[in-house]
C-alpha cells in the first residue's frame, strides 16, 4: 500500500508568504495512458498495488471486473470509462486507487498507469473540471458523479 504522505505535494498557486501553507483543496494526480487526471484526496481511501480483476459475465460496460482487497469485493472501473484508450507508458508503475465507499455500497477502485503527485488547487483555478499544471491539462474526476452514473447497473 502506498501512503499518500509519500507523494510530493505541489501548490498550483504559490502563496504570497512562503511561510504559510498552501491553501486550497488537495488532489491526487495520476496518468492513464498519456492523459493526466486527478481526484480529490478526500475521496481516496488508499492506493494499492494492482488488483487482479475477475471478469463478470454480462457485467456493465464500465466494469473491468471484480477483485478482492483484504477479503472484501472491489468493483474495478474500466479506465477507458474515464480516459480515451491510448498506449500505456512502458515505464509506468501501475497502481489502483481505492475510493471511500458510500453508505454500505460496493467498494470502487480505478486502475491507473502511474501516480504523479498531490496537487493543491485553489477553487478558482478549477474551471469546468479541468486545469493546467506544469503546462499539461489535468482532467478532474468527480468520484460522486462517476459513481452516480453507475447507479441502476447491476454488478
């Protein structure tokens, strides 16, 4: 398991007084193929090494498969649900982002090609679910909206 404290923290906007901590919301950035994404750090329960999925016959299109994490079932989200399929980085260090479960619901996780860093973003910098960091666009994945889009589909 990767501790979130091990990821570097980068402020998107530098504070005027460098002695003050950066304000804003923390996001965990990661790559899927050549695309850069982020999720709110508060929505992430943990980051683990890849979880092997078992296929679910006649499962919904967003479901990569079911896996197990410490003996509990985890629904693995197909990364192509959030990213345009593209080549994987040969030097990627794949991880699985495990989200907090919502009210006794199924635990969801998203396999990613590699983790990047924790980014502190000012709310005013978030425009229509996307912002630029180090010259690269980063797409925001809102886990609540993502999970709600899965509602009504049986696993």
